C-alpha cells in the first residue's frame, strides 16, 4: 500500500483489556496500567504508539482469556487513519498495527465463561 492510499483510508483495530470487577477500572493485560476508555475520544500515543489487532478474531484467539479469573475482559474497537500507522499492515487479517492515535468507537464485553 503506497503512502497516498494509506493517508486516504480509515481503518479499524481491536484491543483486549482487563476489567477489575472490584474497582471497575480498565487495565492493560500486558503491564496492568490503567486505561481510560471513553467512546468517541481520540487517544494519542506519543512514545511507543498503540498496538491494535487487525481483526476481532485475531484478538480473541491470541489475547483473550489473559486476565485473572475474577476479572472481566473487554474488546475495544478503535478507528484510525492510515497516516497514523507507525508499523504494520492494516489489511492483514491476522496481525497487529502500531498507531500514533486512534478513536475509541465501541466497547464489547467478552463473556469469559463462553469464550475461555
């Protein structure tokens, strides 16, 4: 995909996060940092960027069920522009992209009893 085409496109990416059911705080399953999750807000990541899966299925297969049993999980859906891609191919169905910024568009609850 050339740079011009990337700059003209919007893409969707996904991220699995944990939910501490005692405090209702959303956290990264990688390093347990607290995550702000407000639908409609654009989040900017200056340093390392935000890593997103390129499909729901990829995220569910590789990243869900990674929280303690007592915690819940959410699937966050983000929209981002091609010009914000740091690394990765957004049209690859089983991969990740790293982006500078993305807008949170949806939050789905993962039913761990059914999925995990």
